[in-house]
C-alpha cells in the first residue's frame, strides 16, 4: 500500500551499522539531524569487526565519544607472529607511533554499535528499525525514496542519502555501481570464544603453520576473536560444532588451545573490492557499501568510521549553507584514495600471512630477517592507519615556501588539542589581514595565536613562522609560510573556494 508523503528529511542514512551510526553521531555534532532507517527489526549481537585502530580512536575522541570505548574495550599494544608450536617469529609494538592512542581498542562490533546508538538516543535521535529502503530514484526536488515498514510503503523526497547499508547496498545499486575487484581464495571461519592459553589481553597473535593460520585477537571479559582457514575439502554449509572447531584450531596451531565457551561462529569470504564512484553528488557510499577489504588487515570497520567522519563535516556545512558543493565533491576524491589504500594495506597483510603458510608447508618453520627499525615503524603506522594523507585533494593547498614537518593533507600532530567542530587557523607570528580573515570566516574558522596557546612552530611544519589551517577532521588543509600578504590572501582564497562567508 502506498502511504502519504511524510515530512522531508534533508539527510537520510540507510543502515545502522558502524558507518551509519557514526555518520549520524558526527552529523548531529556538526549541527544536522538525519533520519536513520535500518531494515533489521532489532540490533544484532555479532562480534565481527573488533579492533579499532589508533587513528580511528582519534576520530572517536574528536567526536566526544572516547570514554565509553576505552572503558568497554581491551587495549591491544602488540601483535605477535608465531610459527608452528607457537614459536615466536616476529613482534610488532604500537609504542611511540606518534598518536595519543598507542593501542588498538578491541570490543565486539555489537558493543561498538550499542555505544553509538546510546549516544544518539541521549541526543534524542532514534533509529527506525524494521524499515527497509526499497528504492532510491532521482527526482527534480532531490532523491525520491521508497521505504517499507511493517507492510506499509512510504515515499518521500530527501536532499541527500548516505548509503551505509553494507555489502549489498541499495544505494550503490541505485547508482548502478558495483564492488569491482576480487574475492580471495579459500574459506574462512570467524568465532568468539575462550581458550586456555596463558595469554595476556594486551597482545594479538597470528599463528601460521603448514595447514594454514589462526588469528587470535583479544576481546573484553577474557574472550577472543579467532579467524581460521577451513580445510580445502570442507564445503559444508552447516556451521562446525564446538568440538569440530576446537579440533581444527588445534591442528592449525600445533598445540591444544583449550577452546571453550564458543559464543558466536560464522563462515565468511574475504574480498578486495571497491566501488569506482563513491558519490554522484547526492548519494554517498560509506563503509562496506563502498569497499570490502581482507579482515586480516583489521581495517574494514575502521574505514567505515573514517568515511563517516569525512562526509559528516562536509555535508553538514553544505546543509547549513556554509559550504559550497565543491566540498561534497571532495568526499569521493579523498575517501576514494584512502579506501584504495586500505585495500592495499589489508592485501599486504593477507598475502604476507599466506606466504608464511606456504613457507611452513615447503620448508618448516620460517626464519624472518630482522626488520630495519625505521621501516618497521612505517609499517606499524601504516597498519594503524596513521599514514593517511589527503594531499592532492582540492581541499588541500599551500602558499609560500616548502618546509620540513607535516605536509598539507596530513594529520596535524597536535589535533587532539583543538576542540569544537569547526576549522582552526593556527598563526605563528604576526599575520597581515588577520582581523579581516577573522571577521570574514567568523563562526567557521577559529583563529588561534600559537604563542599564547603553546603550539610549536617546527612541529607544526612552519619553523620560520606561518599559518596552518586545520580542517574539522584534524587534517592540515592549508599551510601559509612565511606570513605575508600573498600567503594570507592565498589562504583566504582557499577558504573561499569551498566555504560560504557570512560577511564579504
Ligand atoms: C561474519 C562477518 C565477520 C566479520 N569479521 C570482521 C573482522 O573480524 N574484522 C573487521 O574489521 N571486519 C569484519 N567484518 C566486516 C565488518 O563487520 C564490516 O566492515 C562492518 O560491519 C562495516 O560496517 P557498515 O556499517 O559499513 O556495514 P554493516 O555493518 O553491514 O551495516 C549495514 C546495515 O545496513 C542495514 N541495511 C542494509 N540494507 C538496508 C536497506 N535497504 N534499508 C535499511 N537498512 C539496510 C543492514 O541491516 C545493516 O545493519 C565481518 C563481517 C562479517 C559479516
């Protein structure tokens, strides 16, 4: 039955997984309340994507939500690679990675979603469960959306749709996009269980052997998430019994893991896939709707958070009339490149594990060469998602001379010291036209005098003085150095390329 058109929301979020929920939290923080629909009748209770990477903890912190995550999760400070019989082959530590959070925070995905949902509820934003989006069509007034809830159909028009519906996204289908790429060979099992090895929860482990691998990653309450490859010949569709799974794990690890209290188990495939276009200007694809990476990299759910944070600040500015459409164009450019990087890093981890398995099969326990400390740190930062850069985007620029230090497009190192949801302009020295700039971008850009706030010029990338524009996501949007009329005018023109000034 066709219902009456209801009030028109400006932003519709399709799907209340991590991507949709965090996008909603961030949109509200930036001053826009979306409508969120979810086809499930109620929240799920699956463990799935667990480890939140340091770079994502920073984003969650900016969103004002870090405390419940830190309370609920275990802090993984190291990852060990073990060979047959649990002999240690290599270790990776997250110490000194150049981030406020030198650990992954691990908790079941259902709990992550519960924290986000409770936050939204505390802000008065509810999720419409049992509401499935059936169609999204172009319309003169925006996008015409058909949803079905309890057997009733509702049709309404919305200005923007955030497609966070996961791998089978209706939003992506409505854009005639598909997830291009490959599915990795092999079949895999993921489970949430306890084991009897004397392992501390600060450390994740990957065990490789001739028959395959077991990934053992800590969860709260002395529980563990495991991934294991199935036997090649095992093509059954029914899930393994606890005894069968325990036997499989022991064979892979070469020791008795003592598995017990199996709580959740699922088969899954691993992919390396992405949509070519993340947006058509009104629809935006986030999370699994946009890309699928091997969970061996532990970045899938993290990339969903990053997509959500990125579109939220941009869309909120546009919806509030303070941003030009160019701002929205940058989502596909910036997150498209970042998401491809996620796929590459996850692929690198996936292949490294599979190569070790092949080495175990052909030569027994492999010996790994010592890692150069500098290269080792670059690897840890890459896997912690701290190497992200938006250089090359139209939202990133510079004027004046090149300088050592963080480049435009990279994370501003002291980003955790900048509160609020707007841009910050940190000025190191006497800047011409500063009052004009302050007035012109009032309410959008907060001017910070570096000397009175104790910011360090060399660490900020302006050893000879200058101005650093930090975007709402904590990335460097523009660097002007040295301070003079030409560099400050260029900075002003950069802001004017995507923001709408209240005063001219
Ligand atoms: C079995 C399994 C194991 C996994 N293990 C790991 C892991 O160990 N590590 C890791 O990093 N990642 C893992 N993942 C992936 C991780 O769960 C995803 O990356 C993450 O959930 C992506 O979040 P999302 O919000 O983009 O999508 P989802 O979490 O898939 O959320 C999408 C939501 O949209 C809803 N929806 C879909 N279509 C519609 C519609 N038409 N209308 C309304 N609502 C709709 C769905 O019901 C769903 O709730 C696993 C996934 C699975 C399935």
